[in-house]
């Protein structure tokens, strides 16, 4: 499962993560199971984790430490066994320094960090990505894409700097 933390306001993000009971807030007309419960015995990708508000971070930390939570409006504790993968383009260590991200949550999330340089620092990956997405979209649209012109490939590569990839065939 995946959840884009930047795409939701704080109140809705909490409901998406933990779920809610009927009547927990205005508009909660039915019980909703949250992503953490749905991902039990699986994996939940929290994209843009740096966007989670400070007031929600202790609740997420509890999941990592205790493997339990309550739905909004409930007193019943729910056990969960979920693997969390957190992704961000933010400098979480810097956010910890400026007190915009909890250090204990950062410590729990930073167990196995994988840092990927931005695409502008690895232009040699552009043709590979173009091929991958062209193949994927050609399958979806039931069409065949045999080549990407040198002009198109150069235009894609030159948006990041003076790199040229001649005759990149699919």
C-alpha cells in the first residue's frame, strides 16, 4: 500500500493512516479502516514523510515502537505488524535540527537509509527511464513504440545540462 502524506491535510491524513469510527468527527458517517490496519502483515509506503505534521508524529512513532494504535474516536487498541517504508525529498536530519521533525521518529525511520541522487546528477539514467516508460505506456495503449528520436532524447537530456545521447533505440 502507499500513501502520499503531502497530498492530504493533517486531519484527513490521520484518518487515512489510523482509520476512524462512526461519529468520530463531522462527516464520519461510517467506520473506516485505515491504511495501517489494511497493510497489516504487509508494507506501507509513506511518500513525503517530511510533510507529516509534528502533532501526528508521536502517533506514528507509537506504531513503530509498540505496533499498536487506535482508530480516531475509538478506545480499542489495534495490534498491527506492518513494514513502513518512508520516502522524502526533504532533509529530515536538517528538519530535526530545526525542530520540525521529531528526532526519535527520525531515528526509527532511518534504520536502512537509501539515498538516490537527483536525476540532474545522473543524466545517464534518462535513456533507461525513457525506454522503461515508453514500453509501459505502449503496453497500456496497445501500441508499439520502436524508437525515440535523437532529437527527443537530446531535448529530454538537455533540460538537465549539456548531455547528448545519439540514436537511443528502443
